[in-house]
C-alpha cells in the first residue's frame, strides 16, 4: 500500500518481475499480471486478512503507520 493512493482500496502485490494491484473489497486483480498460482495465493491471503487490509487502507489515508499483516502459512 502507498500513502494517499487512489481509490478503490487496493494493495500492490509483487512477485519477481510481475506486479498486480488487488482490489481489497472485491478480491480481484485490478491491474497488472501475476502467474495464476501466485494470484491464487495472494487472493487467498487477502481473503483471510480482508479486515486488516481495509484497516490499513484507512490508516494510510490518514497518514498513519500501516500495521504488519501475517503471511500465508
């Protein structure tokens, strides 16, 4: 996530030379491209942490520190 980023609420996922923007509310790829397996893992992780992602989006809009979110295990 980036401070003062544009709507809709989203986060950036980077894997090797690939990058994608993931919509937090719809849990879908907004832009870019990730290998199918990676995209599946990212969406799975986002679904588990959707509330935390929304909270961090709001924190970023207020210029507050973003809280760490646990990885997918």
